[in-house]
C-alpha cells in the first residue's frame, strides 16, 4: 500500500493525467486511481483536490444529467492544466531518476545486512 505522505505529493499530477485522457467525474477518477494501484483514495481527498485544480484553472467542470441518480460534475483539462501536467511530469521524472539512482546504489548494502 502506498503511504499517504508519498501519495500526497503526486496525486494532483496523477489526477490531471486521468482527466487529460478524457472527461471524468470524481468517483470515476477515484476508481481509475484504484485500478492503477493507488488503493482506495477517499472522497475527502479527491474532492478538495478537484476544487483546488478547478480554482487554479487547471480543470473545468460541467454538470451533466446521470442515467442513475443526481447530476454529475464532469471535469476536463484546460490548456493551463496541460502545461501544469507537463511541469509535473518533468519534475516527477527528475525526482524518480534521482531516487532510482540512490536506491540502486545502496539497496544491496542495506538488504544484505
């Protein structure tokens, strides 16, 4: 299971990636995160994050009628959101590379003790 502290720093970029694939509503985003191995991401995490992304104009929302139940708020990525995702991806790849280099260098020593 991914720790909440590790997840916290990357979740916004991952949500932008999911919305960038196509419009999605909150529960659907949470389900997709689960399918990718993020585990159960609580509504109390997803919805404030979506509001923050919307406030920063990285995503926009549209209400649509649902076939079952009340209207749903669908999110789509904006041009500014695509730029933000690109920044996230570059930063994440740099961080990921640095962590991989460090762990590759020390894991044998630490595991074999």
